[in-house]
C-alpha cells in the first residue's frame, strides 16, 4: 500500500468564468482526466473481479469432477475386491 506522502496531489484549479474564451475546449481539465482514469481503473477492477469469480467457479467444478472420479475409483476397487473374494482368487 502506498504511503499518503508518495501519492501525487491533484492541483486545485479555480473555477472558470464565462468571460474566458471557450476556444480551449481541446484542453481537458485535470480533474476530468483524473476522473476518467479512475473510471478506467474501476472498470479494470470490475473485470478482474469477474475473472476471479469465473476462476473460482471453474476450480469448484474441477474439484467436484475430481471427487466424482475418486468415488468411482474407490467403488470400482471395492467391487473388484468383492469379486476376487467371491471367486476365490
């Protein structure tokens, strides 16, 4: 986790008045730019959360399949042991 002192601070920009020309519309406000970065980061985190949920579900499915195969193996070995005992081998 970052120390608060190492996080860069966003400078406060005074509010613009209507007397200023609107020609600088191509220049973006640093606060808006920071907001866009935060939104992009939020989307990435949401996507990461979705991928983690998917990975968790796949893991549970794999564990369930493994348990089922293990049960089948144990049942089969028990049946074979019973057949061996019944046949006298």
